């Protein structure tokens, strides 16, 4: 999620987050948690319990996909549907005589592939959402539904840290981003500090939105330039309009109009 390639580009400033700090006001992108834990509900509960003991925590939930994201949402639904079909086919195969004839190594490969397809097929459903809200209330964790996108609300929330896998939050200007990740030692968090991010990128806020557009992001998924090239172009030429005059075969005037619309709608409040 977020700007294509941005987290990889920023690997030089990513550090291990110190989760033993206390007293932070933390905002959580709820949907990042959903797809991190999926049906591992006890693990999700333990994770939130641990955070709530050390910090003041607030969860932000998206209420609906923005109009600008409808095509992306549709693509993801189709991908989940296809994955669900494949899971059913694999289930039928496991009940066949052919599966019985596989050796242990072949079965492990198939089971790993099936686990991946199950993850791809999973989506947030009504019962899961009810369970999650009940969990938050039982832990006295506050939550609210975002009238706009959750990352926009999180960016405006003056949180000491935001927990999310969405690199868009760096563009929007969060103080620090904690990125949850699995490891052999359990759930860990990487950290990117907002001030360090700005120093590292050497771009102003408007240029960062232009970078999102050029490299591709959730609401503009097409990669016009690879992230490193997009950064270099913005540093050298200064803005997307000049880049268009220098690279008209790649960046068209229609692209400029598309960026203008996004800046006046989806990105207008940030």
C-alpha cells in the first residue's frame, strides 16, 4: 500500500522501532491491522492489549473507498474472487487420489501455495468488523470512522506515532511511522521519523505529492517513472510541469490535468 517503491527507497533511514517507550499518543490504521492478522484474532487481541498498556491508542477506520479508488477496489475484489476459486480447486484436489500419491515434499509445496491463496482470498467481513469493534471497546481503546481516507485523518491527528503499512502517511506528514512486520522473533516494527524522511528526500511537501503521482500510488496506480528516477527528476527540474516539457513522450499534459484534479479532490485537505 502507498507510494510504489517508497519504503524500499527509504531503507537507509528505516530503523527498528523502540516499542518499550511509554506515554505516546498512537494512531492505528485499522485496515493495516486487519490484513496483518486476518483471522489470527488472539494475536490481534494480545497486540492491542500490549499497546494499550503503554500508550493512549486510537484506531481509525475507513468507512468507504473514495471515488478515486473505485477502480483499484474493483481490481482487488476480482483478485480475491480469483484466489477464492483457486482455493476451492485446491481443496478438491486434496481430496483426490492424485493428492494421496504425492510425497511429503510435494505436499508441503502445495500446502504453502494454498496458504498464500487463502491469504489472497481473505477480506474484511461484517462479523469480523463486529468482533473488532467489540474488542476495541473491551480494551477501552477509542476509535472513529474516517469521513475521508484513514491516512488523511491519521496525518491530521497530531499522533506521536502512527501504525500502518501505508507509506502514503509519510507524504502526508506524520511525525513517525511504525510499520509492523513479522519476523522469526514475532511481530516487530520498523520506524521512519517524519523529519528524517524530509531531510532524506530533499523534496518539499508539494513535490512529495508529485512524487506519489509519478511513481504510482493507491489512487493513481500507474507507474509513470520508477521511484528513484522520479525523485531525481523532481530534485533537478523542481516540479511536474517542467518535467512534462522535458519528458513529453512519457509524461503527457493529460497527466498534468489528472494530477491537478487529484490535488483538488483526494489530496486537497492535506
